[in-house]
């Protein structure tokens, strides 16, 4: 059992839901972008009403197939603005989706409780110092700067590496959640925030979801499949906004296969799917 912020996750706790708040106009899913004070306040209130357990703020899109890098100053400004609005309208724990240490530091100083690092603490070496100083809860994603073959055993190794980095930074095991990084293993990409692989990325993502119990390694596992490319690939739907039903199906199967947290754009639909899937788990 672990905690993200003040919320217990894993073991016999209910499957939790993390709502995605995109403040980056570059995001791949345009319907999820919220930049004004009114938009952010309204969407967070809706997420809370729909049953979200956390809010995950993104200030820069990291979709591998997009060229979306912005300055750390811009990323921080977007995130700090959202944190302030959320704190004035909600009590939900705040997670920040960043792999850059200066952004993480300003977010933690402003009241964020969770760092969701898609590089598993490997992109920015200074991140170790920041998490050691502030001791946040962590979501560690599988990531490698090197090209790999990427079977599910490789994913386990990459997560183990990130867990070791976190522990060297004096983070308790009870503050760690792992994420196998669906959608971030590709043969090619336009940004720096993905793992280059020699194998088929679609097969890789499907295998990971099938083998989630093996990936967990005694840590709660978070799955983020909402509107992602593998769903569009399977269904032949190029527009992320057309992938709701596929997303919900993938989330339900992820829960049956062992997911402890679902990170999603679609709180209400995902909550319904999770409730049914939790009843059907063997």
C-alpha cells in the first residue's frame, strides 16, 4: 500500500482516478485544453463532482509524435496558475506532470504534493535533489535515453532503475507509484520525452496491459491510456475525441489486469467502467 498525497492507493483500496488537466495549447487532445481561470475552475469542479481522487496538471505536451517543447518558464507559469486556481476551488491533491527540476520545485513550493515524471527521474539529473528536498509522492514512468528492444521485461528493468533513483533520494517506498508509460515507446518521435525502441510500439503497449500484474513489482501501478494512439490505431480513429469508448474499454481491462490508478480525461465514464471492472476481477 502507498499514498499519493493523502490518498491511499494499491492493495485492497479502491481503484483511484486521476483527472488530467491540460494547460498546454499544444496538447494532442484539443478538447482537454483549459487555459483560462474560468475554464480551469469549472473543469476541476466537474472532475471533483464526478469522483476524481487527484488532479494531474500538465504545462507542456509530451506526446512523442509532436514537437511541443516550451521553455521551463512558460511550463512553470502555466502550472503555477492552475495550482492557484485549484487551491481556491478544490481540496483534491495536486499532481504535476513534469520531468524538469525547476518546474517541479516551483510547483512543490506552491503546494503540489505529487510529481508525475514521465522520465522516471532520468531526464533531468537535478530532479533527484528536488525530490530529496521536498519529499513528494512520485509517479515513476518507464523511460530510457538509449534505444531498447522493449519487451515487458525491459519495462520492468527501467522501472526498477527509477525506483532505485527515488530511494537514493530518500523517498519512501510508500510514496512511489509506477507507470509503464503507454504511448511513450516509439521507433521515432519529434520530442525528447520518449523511449526509442526497435520493436513494434503497438504490440509493446498491448503486451504491457496484458502483463500488468508482472509489471507492478509490489508497487501500485498507474495506467494512462485515455484517448491514446494505440486505441486510435486499433479502431481506425485518427481524432482523439473519437476514442472515448475505446479508452473506457482499455481502462476496464487494465483494472481487471491489476491497475490501481487510472489517469483519464473522462472521469465519469472511467469511474463507471472501473466500478464494473472491479466487480469482475477474478
